[in-house]
C-alpha cells in the first residue's frame, strides 16, 4: 500500500479529530465470518441482539462515560496526527483516531509486561486498568447509541484467526466479544475475506485494509484485528448549491490552487483566540439535531500549521470548545472528496510502542497467543464533504504475527562484493561458484 496519500484539508482533519465519537455496535458482514452469540453474519446495523453484552448492561444501567477514556482517545489522536505531519511533505492528512485506538485497545487486552506499559503510554491510558478500559469503552458505546435521526454512525470490530488450528487465547476472544462485539472470521481466506468485510461495513468506501502479501504469508500469521467506522450525517443547515463557486486556496508554500468553495451565513458557535502567540479562528458546524458537529480550527495566514498542531493539547481544545459563543457570521468551506492511507508502525514506534512490534524481538502478548507480536498496523480514511453533509469511513487492521514470520521479511541490497553459486538443489552439487567484486 502506498505509504501516504490524501487530499483532505488539514484544518478539516483536525476538525474530524475533535468531532464527538459516536458508536453503534453491530455484527460485521462479509465472507467467512462467524457471528458472536445473538448475531447473524449479515447484520450491518444495530439491533438489540447484536449489542455486546457489556454494552447492553451499561446502556440499561445508564452508566456514565469516564472522561479518562475520551481524553485518552483524543490525546492519542492528536499526537498521531502530529507524528504524521512531518512525513506528509505538504500533503493532507485525515485519520480516524477512534478507529486506530479501538483496534489497538482490542490488541492491548493481550499485552503483558513492558509491552503493556509501552502501549498504555502510547495510547495515553494513564492509570486505567485493562478491566477499566474495557468497561469505559462499553459505557462510551452505550451512551452514544442512536445519537441523531439524521446521522448514521456504525462501528464494527472483527477478529480473524485460523479456526482449524487456533492459538489465540479463548479468554482474549471472549473479552473482545463481550466488550467490543467482535465477529470471528477464518484467516485462511485473507486478505480477500477481511477486505470484503471492511468494504461491507464501510459501504464500499474502503475496499482494502489488509494489504496483499507474498503467497503463504497469511498462513503464518496468528491473527488480524480489524476495525471500521462509518459516518453519514446531514448538515443541520445545508449549504445552498447555487452559492458554491470556484475560489483560490493558498497552499503552505504560498502558491494557490482553485477550490469549489461552499458558502453560508448564519449563527454558529465561534471563537477567535490566541494560542502560543498565534491567532486562530474556530467554528463548529452542526449535523442533524446538533449533537454531532465538525469543528474547524483555522490559524491565521502565515502561521505554521505543523507548529500549531504540535502545540495542541486536549486541555487546550477543551478550553476552546468551552469558549465557543453563538455568533452571526459567514463561512466558506471547500467541497471535497478525499482519501488517506498510512502504514503506522514507524509512527507508533515514534510515539513509544516500538516494543510491541515483531522487529523489537521483545514483544509480550502472552495473554493473546504464544510468541505473538504486532507485524503491521494499516489505516485508511475516506471523507466526502458537500452541500448536504458529510460521509466518512475509517478502517484499521492490526496484524499479529510471530518473530519468525517477521524474520522472513528482510531487505537485502547487493551493493558491495558478494559470493554466489549455481547449485543443483537435489544433490547439493555446486555447478558454478564465484565472487562478484565489480559489476561493471
């Protein structure tokens, strides 16, 4: 998969990071999928029987959401965006921090020792125990079921294993079914069946979340954890299509391009403020009944967006949103369709969880499976914004391998003298041998 791609305006990406996370938990569709108790393989919307048992209990009890899990997810998302920005080379970035966080939090249930500590630090879980994390996620999901009649938002998790010879701990599987509603699939069909599941859950916005690998690769993999999030929301006040017109958009290097700019006037939650010496404006554009919204943060012209994001904190964002005041004004927002994809191991390593990857030879996921380690984390996001509203999807896959699998993925560049041989493999006879000292 291409390392980075995307055309989403970064200010909108920040807005997407800060928009409230809403969860409808349903069973996954797709091929070779076994549903957890109470669900069917083709369920794509929430039903009472499809709700994970812990989520159903939290909903019945009206359990309040722990602010710690919200702060953790938001803080992790901001730092991940900050880590991705230096590599973007001026390109746009869009991620679903909730998708990445949930996929890794599912895997976190199998972590132990220093691997667990490193993941907790990277995911900004603070002092949350594994049990508290799972319970908090159940309460978060329960509190945000069916948020708005004009908003469709679903999340799905799946766990793919070799069902005929499965080394994954049964307690790991049961925990993920109970708290995250994972559907079970057979890894023998990977990557096609995993990608078909992701496509079904995202209404074909994301059709590949598990990349192709050499023949036999997925036969050696222990498990794949996949997450999808799908959002479709109508603006509370749609933009008038007749007001949309081409307008210049200034890039970070000072050059200009043309954008189809949507225009609207009205009253919006708005803020003009200074942050670390830099002026910015913030506006919230609501969807449906107003529970969900897009928050856009626009630094003044000439302000380095990378530096601005690097200085952002969860407490700072909470302060901004608390200061928003309904104000009359006009807004202009580009109409766009954009995609972004990233292979996240380098970025997650830079954030502190390098020990969890197979390359470290120190990963400890003994509560998941013997000798398990993370061999890859892939993430994709698609966002479509127009006059009527927003459609967006995010998907994350975490591939669980072993150190032995990772060892087969080497890089060998013959850029200095070497020995070579032409050999009869059946007898071992060396037909030709030599050393290459100078290829020219």
